[in-house]
């Protein structure tokens, strides 16, 4: 048995995602259309959000050269 707690489940809204990844709204949605960015989850009829774990994983998988260009 481990003493590690499960990762916290936090939902990020679009402005925070933009700030964290350094991309604009249009860039995020263009990358989602190409399958290059995590898709959001539906929070309500008019609201979406991204799992922080999905965004963290996406950032960690980016090649170092790409991360340095952001």
C-alpha cells in the first residue's frame, strides 16, 4: 500500500489554459481540430473546461525546442 494521494482533479477554464500554455484561443481551437491539443469537457450547455492533468501531460510531452519557442 502506498501513501501517495491521487492527483487532484481540477478544471481549468479557457483563460487559464491560454495563460498556462502560452497560446491564443484561436490557436488552441485550431490545434484541437487537428488533434494536437486536449479536448475540453462539457461543464454545462455553455461552459467547457480542461482537466489540469490533461494540460500538464500535454505540456510535459512537448519537445523541449517547442517549449522554448512558446
